[in-house]
């Protein structure tokens, strides 16, 4: 477990104490770190993932499946109350190029676009009844800046997600009042060294990628969690309809060891 006392103030983020937070894709990696941090802040956290979570409220469901998603979100809201924050870290970055099948492309769309956008859409009415909140969906630079052929399906799905984030923000804004506001924003991290990524890539690839960043250090899940929580908090009350970049400056370079290094099949 991370010692969040070094990076998160319970006083500064006191608004989450006793309030509901739902994290889609929080069984491991960034999502798990985020769930741990929110629990440390006193939030009532529900993690919805196809794999079991260590969170107090763990709901096992495949959010790419519509019926399972609807049931899981209803269950999550019932257990933690109307959420003041909803986060989706969902993503599947299979190395599939232009020769991918339609079935493979549809799967990537279901995981990377349908699941986060429709989950956020369906949580919004409950969030509105509870007095508002904030929604953060994880996107990727592969949707807007990096165009390797072996990331075609994933990149196209994330590009759709970028558009979906803006449309969700506009839809939320149509019903916003000064006392009941829902904000929607994207979060675009660099190459975070989660356990899943460590299982697929070696240390040299991480080191090579870090050297190409403007800030040449490897990124861990705990490094980006405070920024996400800040974006979801009242301290970012004017943030909506845009995407936060948190990639150590990697977006300023044209090539990266992140995409050039490995051809291992995604698990």
C-alpha cells in the first residue's frame, strides 16, 4: 500500500470523506491505486471490474457487456450512494494493425469506447440527483497523436472516446446549475509502470521510454493519482470538456519506446 499521507491531504480533499466514488477498471494498476487513495481519504469506494478487487465494495462485471454494465452500476450506486466521482481507467491496448478482423475491432471499441462512455452516461442521472459531481475517463495519446499501424484498433477507439468525453461534458452542461454541477474531463497519462505493463514489457523498454520524456523518470501509478483526485475535486471546479495531460512531456516527441519496443500479444 502507498503512504498517501505524503501526497494527499485529508483536509484539502475532505469533500470525499463519506461520499460515494465508483471506479470502473479498478482491480489493478492505476485503478487499484486510485481506489486505495480514495479509501484513505474516507470515501465509500465501489470498484467495478471483470476481475475481483481488494476494495471494500467489489463488483465483478464485464463493463463491455451492456446488461452486465447496467446491473453492476445499479448495484454500485445502491451500495455507496450517489457518487460524487466516477472514474474509468478501462483500456485494452492489443497490438493489432490494419489486418485486424471486424470482430477484433468491435471488441476494442466495446472496451475502450462503449464501456466508459455509456457507463459515465448512465451514472450521470444518479449523480445529478445526489447534487452533482465529476467524471474522469482515461484516454490515450494513441487516439490523437501517435499513429503506429500496430495500434489501429485501440487508437481509433480512443479517438472516439476523446469525442465522447466532449459530448458527455456538453450534455452535462445543459442541465448544470450553480448549485448542481456535473463536470466531465479526460485524463491522458504517459506510460505508467503498472503490474500489467511490467508483465508485458522489460525494464530496458521502460528505461528507454523515460529517456525520451522531457522529465526522464519512470511513472508509477502513485505518481498520477493525486492529479486525478485534484481534477475530480472542488479545487478544479471549472475543469470540464477537456483532457489533462500527465505524460512527463512524452507528447512532445515523435517516437517512443512505448510503441516501438514489444510485439507481445496483449493478455
